[in-house]
C-alpha cells in the first residue's frame, strides 16, 4: 500500500496527524513501545491499555533465533507478539552500531520483514555515531543511501518503508541526506544515530540534527526520532516536527529501579512519596513499590502510564496552540534542556514558516519567548503600520489619550502597535508587568523601526521607569521622538 499521512492540526512545526498502515491508522504524535521478542517486561497484548497504538520490535533478533523465525514466518509477526495493531520492525542497525557487524544482508532483512507481515519496515542502514570524521560520515552515508535505494526497489506494495536519515553531527549532511531520500518517496523518515546524543544529554546538538534533517524533507512527511523514549523531551522534539518516537526506556529504566516523570527520573529507592496518580502509584506506597517482588514490572507499567500521559499533554498543547509554552516549561527541567531551548531560537525563521498565523493567546514564559515565531512575525509586519500626525506611545491608558491623533501601545516583547489591535492575536498575549532585558530589546528595536518608517509623524513615548534599557538612548536620539517619564506626565 502507498503511504498516507494526513495532518489534522498544527502548532510550531508540530502536528497531530494520522498515518495509515496495513493494520490500522496511527494518530501522531505517539510513542512505539519497544518489545523485546525474547523478554517482555510488559506483554505486547497489554500495551493498548496504556495508550499504545503501535509497537516496534527488532526483526533481526527474530531472524536470528530459529524458534522465533519459524513462528513468525508461519503465523506472522502480529501472532508472534500477540498484538493486532500496527508493528514497526528495526532491521539490525542497532546491533550493527553496537557490535560492528550483523549476519544478514540488507536485501535479506527487507525480504524477511515483508514475509512476516511488518507494517513499517526499516532497511539495514549504517547508524553513523556523533563526532566521527567527516570522511567516515560521508562514506557511510553513501552506503546507507545505496542500501535505501535498493530497499525502495524491493518494496512496492504492502509494507510501508522507512528511510533513515543519517549524517552524524554534520548538519549539512543530515539535510542533504533528507533531501535525497525525499526524492525516493519513503513512507516514514526516521532520524537515526541520535541515542548517543541523548545519553550524554547533548540536547542542543539534537535540536541541530532534527532541524537540519527537517529542512531537507517534504514538510508533510512523517518523522520518527529513533531511540527517543524519555517524556521530558517529547514536547521539544514534537515542536521541531517529530511525529513518532520509540521507547525501551520504560523497561530498561525499570530494571535499574528508575521511576520516570515528565520532568526527569528518580531512583525508586530514594522516593518517600510517589508523585503520580497512575493506577500503579495509587495502589502502592513508595515503600510497597520498593519491596514488591514484581517491582520491575510495576515500575515499567508506571513508566508507560507517564509516557503516554505526556503524549496526550503534547497533543492537547498542539490543539490548544500552546505547544511552545509547554516546550519552555519542560526545557526548564534540566540545564541541558535549557541549552536546547536556546538553540531552538536559532531556528525561529524556519519555525515561523511552519507556525499557524492565528491561535488563541500567547503566554510569555521567559526570555526565550522573545524569540517565538509570533514575535518574529510581528517584527516583519511593523513596516505595514502607517502613522500620520501626533502619536502617543504608552503601556497603560492615560487621561490624555484624546490629545493625540494616534494612540499606540508599547508591549514587550512585540514593541509598538495601534491600540485598535490590542485584542488581536498575538498582541493579546499575557506578559509580565516587569519585562526582562531580552523582551525589551526586541520591543525597542521594533519601536525604533516603526518610528524610522514614519518620519513625518511626531511620537511622544510615555516611558515607565522600569522599562529603562540601553536602546532608549537610540530611540530618544530620533528627531521625531520625545520621551516623557510617567511620573512627570
């Protein structure tokens, strides 16, 4: 079957979408729990009760084990796992990255995935790790593209085919790879070899990798971020345009007695209380959970509940138009995530192209909000304001508004605009009364731009003392601006 991905709603570069597969429609963004066909900490048949619509497993593990291979070939992958929904299978690339070699060819694993009824198959690409030499990255990328091209020729109908985007930490190679694969028309585009970045908390580099690859793709193409299983970073990745995630974290963390939250991870032995209302946490105290004979299973189930709760939180944020506010909240949960948030601002121009022009209300959450797409878009529209005659610029209403032909509102981080637009999005934003330096800088720059574009108008800026900023001197130096302090007015 051919791929079909319908985008239902958007915010930033994130979207709610529907991906059609042979075993049903997947609503994205969502997480694919990783199922180890040898050991299931939580059974695949139970996964729907946590919110899972689709699973991912490893076809190479099944291929290599006689008992699993025979059952999968005879009864199909879905019978093997006891799951009737969509299943994606990896090809052995993970084992290739860990052990340096696998005992299967690209053609063999593609054929096997088709025979066992995989819904979304993955070719045997080469997951080039971060920070390798450019020569190695280019050489392995060339092999990957050759294998993906061969796989695309092998799969015509039935199974959807993923085209993994590689390129190590070379942003231009990621973008080039994505552009090349787009021409081959894959059904899903995983971004590979990013687990080492996440394991070493290099979230800022991860933002670069995702944004670079997204720039090379058709913006309507479904994207899978390989190995991204911690809910702390879902909002950020979705805002950058990722639709699918896969998570073995729920089980791996549980085996290490780690308890996942959307803000980070606790070791269960350090918990006095369980800060969660999932069925596991509501039916156990922290002490009972620690001592339970099936603690690993219980922790894995808790981790799944939290994972899918965050997925729903992200979806609602997209629907409500406040995804970037959720991103800012989540990125303040860890210093390295905060670095990633700052890196995100480097892509404001790109995000502004993706972001819907109309939403409800922008909430200012901190200095990073001054670089939101909505603020950038307003800055571009300042040139559309034509002001003639006398104009008062003020932050709050005054008794002397009627003395001026124009009344303009000054509001950080936007700047200055006609009061008639005060209730129009995004100028109806909820902002702080004491603006920070970052928001004031943007607001003053936009105000200076407005004044310079209207040289025949005469502006009186009613300045609040707490709005002082170095750019005020530049504003005051303009010939058609007079600044009056509020307490003298």
